[in-house]
């Protein structure tokens, strides 16, 4: 399945934008990564719970269908492989929760100590390319929507003497080789500033966009070239809210940067203090205004893809953490439907005529039951 993302780049303004905002409901297609269903040990402490098997994790995923979960994500070969893929297929038959992506695990194995696709060690890089090829084949066989690539182990600690050109070239040429070996499958890069490397290879949203463009330019397989000739991007992005905020980026800005390129293939959601280590908190418990503004940007530019939950609930039962996160996403998505879209567009297009109006509207959206508030100021539309 190759999703058409080209409409993401559509430019609208004025009454056309208002009509779009009123007529385009933000559809919540929620997925979750099977990896966090059984939180593991970290460098500072042992696991706080007994590990769940893949069968037990998929049972939980099936239970979450009634709360709104409709997709599952998994890494190859540790979470999904040739021996257990049938379990994911059975999950979809039994509950409707479908596998939406198989992700190559390029960060765990000791062989990737010095990187995966960017590794200067020939044997390790070859193993990484082959793993991506096998993962692409599994995505094709299981009819997923895309393949995510998170280069968590690629990067550097010592910036002195690092050959950045070579690092980027190795990674991008290796990914292009794999994509041409199994063409016609969209891939989404997931940038991150740091962790587990001191500096990850693609640190921020702009890095991800440049990387996607560079890989697309390298593709030669006829099927890939035909798709690009029609205006499709083969390589897109999977921004994670936590990673965006770790890099002191603004979430709706980052999303819009990607949407403008027609490259927003998927999204990951959680909570994260600005900067700090990667906490993967439940959705919406920190900086919910970033989520609200991000969802409104998705609505504004017509995003139709999945919203993947990526959390690490060490001290909260996984079922409750998932329910909490799904509920918060539902509540914030519903809030985007209560926005006065005409007011927002008027304030965007004529801020000189509407000083402080959008801020007053946000107060009422965030606190709908509050009493004793002042009269809501009227907004003015510009002429012409």
C-alpha cells in the first residue's frame, strides 16, 4: 500500500482554508509500538516487571481495540520475524488491529557498535543493509503502510575528526541500495538529537528532510523512479514529539515543515520536557499545548495517516498507560473541532486587526467550564 501524501503540500488561505478546516475532521487512527508493552531494564535499574512474550503483548493490543487502538508497530527481527508473523496476522483477523509497519532493528546488536548503515566497518554495514532489505521484504509480504527507520546507533560522540560527509554518504547510499532492492515501499526516517549516541546522525527535522531528499535522488529502480516522476516522495519522515522537544524544536512548526514537502508518513506521540533525556511519558501529561497545536497543524494541512503512541511506562500498568494516552489524544482531537476556524484564519491573516483575540479564544478552549471570564473580544476580517 503506497499512500498518496501529495495533498499535504496544498496551499490554502482565506475562505478556502476556513472551508477546509470545517470540512476536514482529524481522523484518529492510533497505533502503538509493541516494544513498550513490556518495559525493559535501563542502564540505571533492572526491569520493574516480568517480561511479556510477544503473544502476551499482542493480547494486550487486542484488548485495546475497544479503546481505539487500530494499528501495531514492531521491529525486525526481535519483535516480528518469519516465525511469528502469523501472530500479527491473526491479531488483525481477531480484533482489527493491523500491523502498519515493520522496522529494522539497527541499534541493538553489538555488531552495530559503530553504527549500522553508516558504519565504517564493512561487515557491520553490509549486515545493516541486508537487514533493511529483509525488513522491506517483510513489509511487502505483510502489506504494511511503510517502513520506519530509526538510526539510534548511528552518530558520534567526538566531533573532532569526524568525517561527516562520509557518515551521511554511507547511510544514505546504503538505504538507497536497500530501497532499490525492494522498490515501491515508502520509508520514514525518525530524527533524534541524541541517545543512545552522544549525537545522532540526523539530529532534527531539517536534517531528516535533507536526508529524505538525498536518498530519493539516489534511487534508480524503475518502480521508484516512476513514483517520483508522479510527484511522490519515497522517503518521508516519522517525527516523534519527544525527539522534537529534546532538540528544542516547536512541534507544529516541525510537522508543517514536513507536510510542506509531502513527506509526513507517520507520527509518534508522547510527552517530553524541553531538552532533557528521552522520557517517553504518557501523551499529554507535559506540554499538552504542543499536542493541541500539532494536531491543529495536521488538520490544517490535511494529514490522514496514523498517530503512533511511543511511551515507556515503567511505573504504570501498560493497559492503563495506553488507555490514558488514547483518551488524551481523543480529547485533544475533539478540541480541534471546537476551534472557531474563521477566527483563527482572521487572526493569522490580519494580526494587526485582532491583537490578543486568538489568545482569548485559547483560554476558553482550554477552560470551557470556567466562570467569571471577561467578554470574548470580537474578531475582524480584513477587506479585499
